């Protein structure tokens, strides 16, 4: 029997609203939104980015998860994996009784019609969806609308005989799900490029050709089965993981456009290159907001709050680190003391501890933003702790 799928909530939004507010809202953050996004305390001035934290898609996904637990109190409710990339939110869901397939050691084959499965905001692959459907599970689909727009684009590329070149991270759940959409058509190969360097390498092959075996060895994990660069890089359509750095996605698209024009001529470009607008407005808004904050305020340092495996948070940290000392922290627990902070430097893989992260005396101006999967309560707690440490260090100097 086909699965029952909920895609527009479970008619319990009002019932879970109070619980969501208690778990994720912050009175301080609400106040700052009405106070020019500026917080003043003693020697500290803190400027909050005008767009930060939970985006619509994340808010909706978490809302649907809470509704699912309320709707099915006597049934097993599973998540395929992290609903969003924030450990605080995922732990809240665990404590509510929602089980994670990875944690539980379960597989789709062990589930049945009585089980409820929540699909995360970044979606699942077609193979995963088909597996849950075969088992007859009840599905709650929280896939973000921006992700669905990307899927539509790659399906159109496949239908038109184009290869989908996806700017993204091949091991990211969203990119894996998007790549699977390209394969819905037999003529829909894909190639994932991580950054400008990989895009430049592929574009060089388009312009000049190269060693096919070397190319396939380098992109073995990033290309669709049976990928042939001599055949599959002739006609290309661009797409992106929605949480990537948007300026880089645009640059990658331009690199492919120029390479294909150089190879086949500007007059034939429409036949060889296509691009739909798959940029997520929420991701772009948060990136634009942090650029605006840094342009408007001469901050001494930036604090970026969000999960270390959150792509959009990592990209906010990258933007900031190019302009000012930046500390990407998972949550306020990373603020150890007025002199010590645990953080993940932009571009690095591991968390480090830094001393003398904030000036011990005199006025200090801090900028703060948070990734799209970071709830307001973590932002508020971080602001209060920065203020406590700033003024404590001044009193003790």
C-alpha cells in the first residue's frame, strides 16, 4: 500500500506554537529586532545582523516535527537523520521521543505501516523515498521549497539532454538528494563541483580536453554512474546546493558559461548552456546582511553562531573572516571566559581554543550573526554571555 504523505503540516500548528516558542524564542532577540538590532551594555556595543537565524524552511521543518510527535503519540516517529544542521535542535527532537534512524540502528527495511518517518528540510534521495514507500510508512515531508526549486531545475536539464553541474558538497544530504533527481531521466548525468578551483579544472577540460581517465579518477565520487566528460560536458545546466556561498555559485555559473562559449562559440551558447535561478533567497539575505553589517559598523570582531556541520553557517564565517577577526561558535558554551573561546576557524576542520579573543579594556564593538539553522534562544544566550564577559574583564583589569 502506498505511503500516506503529509506535505502541508498536520493541522496542529496552533497546538505546538507555545512549545516551539518556549524551546526556541528569545525575549532579548525580540527586543533587539525593535531596537535597531543594537545591544548596549557597559563598554560593549553589539550589532546584530538584520537577517539571521531560522529561515522559513527551517522553521517549517521544526514545526512539522513537533506536529508529528503530537499527531502520533503512540507510534514510532523517526527522522532519516538530522532535520537541520544544529545539534541543539536535533537534541530537543530526540528528547521529545523522535528517533533518528542512525541512532536507532534502524534501516527502512525494518520499518512498517505503523511507523512515521520525517523527511528533513534538505530532502532525501529518490532511492530513500522509494524504500520508505515500499514499507508503507507514513511520511511527513519537510523538504524546503528552495530545495524543490533546484530539483525542478535539474529535472528540466535532464529532460533537455543536459548534464547538471551542481555547485555543492557531494557528501551533503541536500546535494545527494539533488543529484538523485537528475538521474530520474536516463539522459540526466550530473557532476558536483565544490568550489572555484574544481570549476576551473572542469572548465579547462571543456576548453582544451584532457586525459579522460585522470578526470574520472579525480571526480569518481562527484560524478553520476557512467559519466563521460567527452560526452557529458558538451551541454551543461547549472544548479547549486542552496546553502553554498551565493557569490561563488554565480561565479561558477559564469565560468561554465564562458568555457562553453569559448569551445562552441557565442552563437551556439544557448544550445550548450542553461541556468535557472536556484539561489535561495534566505541564504542570500543572511549573506547580504552580514556584508551590510560590516560595511555599516567598524566592529572589532565577529561572532557567528551555528552548527559546525552547517554549510550556510560556515559560509557566513568565511565572509566575515575575510574582513575582520571572526569566531564561529556552536553555541554560548563555547564562550569559556573573558579571555578564552572555543571556535572553528573559517576553512578549518577542527575546533580550537583561542586566548585574548576580546580586548580586556576600553570600548569593544562586536558583530553577531547566526546560520539559518540556529534558533533565537542560542543567539540571545550568546549575546548575554558576551556582555557578561566584556564587562567582567573591564571590572577585573
